[in-house]
């Protein structure tokens, strides 16, 4: 990271009171960002007396794993997690394929109105999901997709599309047109160029679009709450919310449920964070 | 290009998946929602056409009180634009300039975005808990007993208390967008400026920030439309209470739809939200373009 710092190459790094204050703010904000998660992880292993006064902030004195047992077995957390995962992965795949294909048609192929079509898709950036909640609800119930994961996958894909196209357009613009022309002269058609030239070079976009889409559908609450009411198809957000309603006075099991919902994401994030940053830096180097 | 028809067909095939999803799930429902907004409909009987009555009722009814909901949403947008975004930009600039542990900071700041809003809401509910919450415990241990509040339960503090987690969660998101933009600034530009004697602050102000305008515009649009649409954390933290003090358009809409079965009125609120988001996005775009022309 320091390699890219915009500092004169020979300028010495001086510690001034300004840089010290700035660093202090960074550290404090890091603590504020981390605190709720730290607190969640610790109180998920505590008994009520500890949580409520004896030992609020510290590490648990006795590690109460029974909290996790209750969240897992009576709380149905594994099922919710699986549902969320299926929804997220399917949505990412649909969004990726649809947005990269559409971007290709709108940026590499010549036709009238392609700019206008792009603008049309960009409307999706500002359309709130509220816009379609009633019609989607009635339509999904008519085609009997309410209370299935499709009721979430299809809308999520549609609402992630605009951002997918926006990101893909940026990355595709970095691919030189000479490559298309060379492939064309070598006898590639529209599809050949897409699969042999464009698609392989879109990997940084794949990571970015995938991450963005993941965030969208992993966190989504409104549709998940309305379109899926059957307990066995609940996603994590709805499941955790329901569980918290059941155990209002027992914070330990709730903390365990919240942790179960969060820990795998955090573990994946340790890997994803590198990919996010690498893909952004790769895009930046090209641009 | 020798076979224009198959070429056109191919274009259509490439567009088809995106177009089908987009029109089917976004565009058509907007039209249908608009249609419902002119009807009195409980979701079961046939919709009864009532013209603009829903709209008139929405803006005049004291019991719905859309003005309060809109005011709350706009207040959130103001906080977002004038506190959250500048702070995110500052973080991004700092990290892009290269600090010790920069990658760690970036990852940590972005982390809250990844966590489900329900988890975040439940955690903040507990932080704000009047009896056992960390916030009041902290105040008590500092001897500030009189500063303790029923944060989410009293009308005066609920709105502010609900805004804090919303702003807190998405700082990292905006920071990451901006950080990516700053990384796209050609290093030659800032290096040249540095050699000409610019301080890092001046480089940020005169080279980096103008360069990442497109990203700042996106951030502002997201912040404003996101505030108008805000739902998740409000729903988990207060669900519009106490006594409707934290009501936002989305919570009103969900109440209309699924508590009172007023599908027509719910659609009216939805249509109002679409129009507002659209208008604000346009205004922000215009504002950014105008300044560019100078």
C-alpha cells in the first residue's frame, strides 16, 4: 500500500502532531467498528448475571457453550444459514451472467440506441425495492412461488443488475478494442470474442460484482420478511429477528445466534477482503 | 457484420437475460404499482378506482402523517451527506496516502457493512438497553447518571439513537468506494504535484477530490436515496415507535400493506418514494454537472 502513497519519493516520513491525531482517529474508529462484534462474541458465552453487571465488557469467566447449543438446536440457525447461502450464491450467478452479457452487448457491439439502453438499465440504481413489493407479492402468490427461495432469488437478481452492469462497464472499458479486432481477424464471431477474449479478462469485475451482490442479498430484510413467511425457508436476517423475539430476556442464546449468523461471514471476509482490495487495485492500475 | 440479421439476433440474445429480469421485476411492477395507487384495494376484492383520493389522503391525513416520515428521512440524508460522507472521504484519503496498517484499517472499517443489518440492529438494541445496555452502564460508571436515557424508548432521543447505527454501518461502504476511486488517480499526477511542492492536503484537495468526482456523485446519490428508502435498521430498532417518532416512509408503507391491508395506499407511498428518489438523483446529477462546467 505504501508503494502507491502519493508522497515525493525522497520525502522523509515525519511524525507531526497532525499525523499523530489522524492516526489516533483511525485507531478509535477501528475500535468503534469492532466493538459491537467483540461485545457480541463475549456475551454469547456469558450467563445473564455476568452480562447484566458482574462482567459487562470483559472476557467471559466461564465459557457457557450451552448458549450455542440452544441457538443451534432449538433456534434452527443452520437451516436459516443454508437458505441465505443458497439465495446469495444463486443471485450472484444470475446477476453476473446477465450483467456481463448485457454489458458486452452495450459496449462492444455496434447498434443504434445502445447508449440509451444503458441509461435505461441505470434507472435501476435509483428505483427503490419498495416500488415492486405489491405487484411482486401478488404475482409471486399467483404463480405459487411465495414461500420458496425463488421468491427472493429472482427479485434480488433484478435489483442487483444495474450495479452489476455499472461495474462491468467500467472494467470492460479497460479491455483494449485491439483485442476484439485481433480476435475478429482470427475468425472469432461475436460469441467467440465474448467467451475467449472478454469473459476471461472480466475476472476482477466478477469479484467486485459478486461481492456487491452478496452484500445486497445477504442483508436484505424487507422482501425476505414479506415474501417468505414459512419458517423452513427463512433467511438469516428474518430467522435471527424471529429468534430474538423469542428470547428477549436471555441474552446469552441470542448472542450465540447472532454470532452464528456472523462468524462464518467474518471468516469468509478474511479471504474476501483481500479479493476486494486486490480487484480494486488491479482495476485502478489498469485505469 | 456480413449477416446483419444474425448480428442483431445475437445482440438481442446477449441482452435478453438482463432485459427480462429488469423489465419483469422492476419496470412492469412500477407501472402496476402506479395503477394500484389510484385504487382502493385490500388485496382480496376487486380494486375500486378512486382517482387521486389516496394521494390526497396521504398528504392530508393526520393519522398517517407522511410529513413527519419524510422529515425524518431527509434529516437522515442531511446527516449522511454532511457527516458520514466527509468522514468516509477523510478515511479514504488517509488510507490511500499510506499509513501503517492501512490494509487492516480498511478491512476493519468495511466490516460492519458485511454484517447483516438485523444482527447490527439487535446488537445496538442491546447497547441502548436502558437497564443493562453498555451505553447507560458506561455513563453510570463515569458518574453521569443524569445523562442516561431510555434511548430508543423516549420520543426525544429515539430518532437520533436510531440514526447512529445506520450512519455507523455504512461509513465503511462509502470509504471503500472512494478509496477505490483514489487508487485510480494516475500516480504521475499526484507525484508531479508533490514535486512542485504541494502538501498532501493540497494534493487531496486539488487533484484527488476533483478526479474522483464521479464516485463522490455516486456516494451522494446512494446516501440520499438510501436515506429515503431506509427501512431495515429502523424496523429492527424501533419499528417507527415510540408513538411514531421514528416513522420513515418505508415503515409507513409496510404498516399500510401488511397490518392494515391497504394495498392501494401502500402502493401510493411506494410511488411517492420512486418519484422522490428519481427527482433527488436527477437534482444531484445536475448539481455535479453544473459545477463541472465552471
